C-alpha cells in the first residue's frame, strides 16, 4: 500500500484553532511538570515547550507512522502569536539603547553577522554533498543556530510552503533544541579554557550578583508605586503593550503586502519593521515609553504558545531519512562555533576578560538563545567576577539586533 493511500485510511483527529491553543497550554504545563522532576532538563535550561511539545509530537508521530491515528491542527492562531512575538522584538529595537554599547557593540554585531553566513554556508555545503535540498542546510544553519526555537518555528512552515521542503519545521526545531543543549555544554568550559590557557586577568571579586542591563535613566520603567498615574498597574501595562502590538501587527500586514509584490519575505517582517520605527519615534519624542513588564509579558506569552503549538504539530517520522545528514551538519556547526569563538571573538577582541565573556555569551545565543548566552556568562561571573559591558552587548545583540539581520540573511539564502 502506498504512503498516500495509507494516509487516507488513517483515522483523523481535527483540532480547531481554539482547541489548538488549549492543547498548547496543556502540553506546555506538562513540560513544566516534567522539567521540575528531571534535574538534567533544568540544569541545561531545556525550555518547557520543548519538553512537553516534543513528548506529544513523538507520541503522535509514532501513532501516525503505524497508521493508528493522525492529528490535524489548525495553525491560524499560531500565526497570530508568531506575529505578536516578532512584533515585540521590533519594539525592543531602540537605537537609543544600542548607542550605549559603543564601538565594541558594533564590532561584535558585525562579527556574529559574519557567523550567520558561515553557519548557512556550512549547512548548505554538507546538505548538497549528501544529496539533499540545500534548504535543509539553512534550516540547520542560522535558522536554528543563531535564530533558536522562535525563528525555527517561524521559518520552518515558510520553507515548507515556499520551497516545498518536507519536514522543514521538524528539522529546524530539532536542530534548535540540539543547539541549546550544546551551547550550555560548551560555553562555560570554553570560557574557562581561555582564562586558564591565556592567563587572562579577571576581576578580583569571587562572587558577584547578576549584572544588570544599564539603560538611560529616562528609559527606565518606574514600578515603585503600581497603580498611580505615573506608575500604572500591571494590568494597565499589559493592556497598553497589547494595544501597541496589535496596532503594529495591523499596519505590518500592509507593509508585508506591499513588500510581497517585489520580494518573498516571512509574514512577520512587516510587523517587525513597523514596530521598530514606532519604538524609535517614541524614543525621540520622549513622551511615550514602549517597554517594561507589560511588553515582556506579551513577548513571553506569545513566544511560549507559538513555539509550543509549532512543536505539537511536528511530524517527526518525516525526519527518518534526514537523521544522519542532520547529525553531521549539527556536529560540524558545533566545531564551527568553537573555532569561530576562539579566532573571531576571543582573539579579535583582545584576549581579555571582556573577550572571554563575549565568547561564552556568543556561543550561547549563536547556538540557542540569549538566555543561554547570559547563563554561560553568569556561570563564569560567579567564579571570576562580572563584565557589565559584555553583559550589555550580548543582551542587546542577542535579544533583537541579530534577529533582524538573521531574518534578512535567511530569506536571501533561501531564495538563492
């Protein structure tokens, strides 16, 4: 019996868009429950959406593979949540904050931008050498490495629809999950090796509190007396942030439709552009503040639900023919990251303590997420002391600057 005829005989469970969100919530909290009971998952900061979503995806993929049952999930609200998350990234793109990083920030941003091209070039080279469509190399390149789970979940469906890449979302998310684990395993030890081998001078403090991200005073969010006119309640902050995000998403669709006449881009690009412009106009006016816990909450909630829904929908059995090539590409990406961190970050930035911290942080977000980079840096800081400048630069570059550049780079590579 052919695969097509088998698919037609398998019973189907169809979930509408509301049920899809409910399922995402359930699998997310299942992941939280499992993560709290397995120390390894907490130690290496494996996200709860990955724990719960991957467990569910494995079960459903197994059932579908053996012809027992097949799940169809309406992804309408997944797309909306994706737009919301990347809109919040655009709203964080403040040139005023970026300016506080100085020349070192610009140099570091240029450095990791070069890494984007190397990750994609390496992935494409190995994929084509093994007879695969080169788009798989991009998905296991900067889409999942530099981009992490959010970008992988966004570009996976985009590659599937635009270029007909079967299992694109599964490849991206699987590679991103590997990258997160690898980044936490090698980031701290690499920093330790650099300090010992090159006898790097470190701050004398043995134990320091977590460095804070210092931003201009006029941009700070005053949360001392919530509920007053000057200090709105958390509900007010979330409502304000949600309204701004919704407006940017609406205007962003107009921008995306316009750009779509000339170039194929991911759906969220328009919203991200509008959000970035709005943020900087607000900064220049000095009368409106677009930041704070409300925006953070909208970003976190939309990301958690969007990524969980994407993972729930994975067809992992479609990866069987890609297992060996994917392992080879990811192993090569790990080697590339170590070599790049040593030559282009640690060495190029002076082999000092700031360079050590930039290397450890760069490994973290270049193979996983900004949180991984900061976790690597904090582990080193607890032993050798803090590096506030490196903390600021990694936060700014990893949190939003490289995401904007990565989206353009991925789209360019995909259209080659």
